């Protein structure tokens, strides 16, 4: 008598992340996962594991190219990273963090540059950091048909104006300014707001009162979602690890160990070994040596390898 086989549950069909699906996550209380990525391989892995929003952040210019701040990261460098990330994505929402001075001058400049990211890197949405004074230019991008996530709080492009990497919203007056910034961005049509290193209470208030998803980057755990810089998860930017970044695995000691062992193998002449090497057959080696006048070809070693292979 054969036992009954329980029917297998059908594998759920994976769907592309869209702004409506983010709104549904917000309404259902499902956390939104947002991550900054800069390269193809990271994008492939993050997308495969179901990260909702993959943001090509200008921070990648610091991690990959050695810039001291995001201010000096060029439009072309962000475009280069965005094109690489696009090649690795199928399901996640493709976001590009518009770099310094790419949307600040005028509404037309903002629209032109956002359009380039859409046309040349297949970007779906932009992220623009700033405050209420940048709303006209951000609104122009949205009116042109390109969605934008507004970015308030610590905005690295305005670090000198903010007085350094200092948490924002410590006083009631500053907290109100941040709320006004967020409300005006949403009023201009932003589909989401990201709070970077604001007091948690500011982020929580916006989460409870804004009609769009709020994402926290170092602004506590009360938002609809969380943003992290992928390289911070592995301590790959040693120069500065923000307090809000959790290092899940420190890859630096692992990388140093591998580099050290590789260099030692090369210096000791143990790498590459026979298993990493290709050789001529004895007959072809003899012909080659005869034609070029090589008087001491390793014929004996070639014959020994041939015998070992036959055995």
C-alpha cells in the first residue's frame, strides 16, 4: 500500500517592486528594505534575495573610487555605477541618488539630468537630498514623470551648512523645520521620504502623519522601512563607520588574510602550482624547442606528466 503524497504548495510568483507595491507594504505594516549598492555583483545578490529598493548612492564614489566626500563624486561616475547595477536587477526598484549639483541649479537642469539616468541607466526613480528650498527643482522632475524619494535630515551635500555629521532635529525648532521639509517634498509629489540621522521622534512623527512610506537611515526603528549602505554591512569603508551602521561581517581581516597568503605563495614559488597550469605535450614541446633553438626544454618533466596522466 502506497502512502499518499502531500500536494506541494505552488511557489509564489515573484513580482516586480513598484511604487504601488511599496504603498501596499506600508498599509499592510510590512517593512520596506532599501539598500545602497554600487556594482553589478552586489546588485545581482541583493535582487536575488528580495531587497525592495536598490539605490545607486553617490557614497559609492567614496567606497569604490576614493572620494573624500560625496560632493566631489561626478555625474559620470554615478551614471557608470547606475548602469552596472541596472544590469544586475530584475525585481527591485531601481533608484539613483542624484549627485551634487545635478539638480540644484534650475528645474530644467534637474529634469535633464534625471532624464539621462532614466534613458541611459534604466533608472525608475530618483532620490534627491535637500530641504524645502530644493522643492521647485524636485517638483519639476516629478512633473516630468520621474518619481522622487525626498531625502531630509543629514544631507551630505550640505555638510558644511549643517555643521558636520551631526544628528538633526535635537531641538523642537529644528525638528519642525525637518517636518516642513518633508511635507513640502510630499506636497510636490515625492512618493517617499528618507530620514537620515534625524532624531527617532522626528522620523516616527513623519511615519505616523505622512501619506507615503518613510524610510529610516540612522533615524531609529519606527519608520516604514530602513535604508543601509551595503558596504557598511561588511566594514568595507574603514575610514568611517557611522554609529547607525551594523557590521554583520567584518570582511577586512578576511581580505587581508587572503592577500597575505597569496603574496606568500607567490614569493615562495608555490603558486601557481601544477593544478593551475597548462602544459604542452612532450612531442609539441620538442618541436617548439627545435624551431626556436631552446637548448634546455623541460622534456623530462613533460614526459613524467604525460605518464601520470595516462596512469
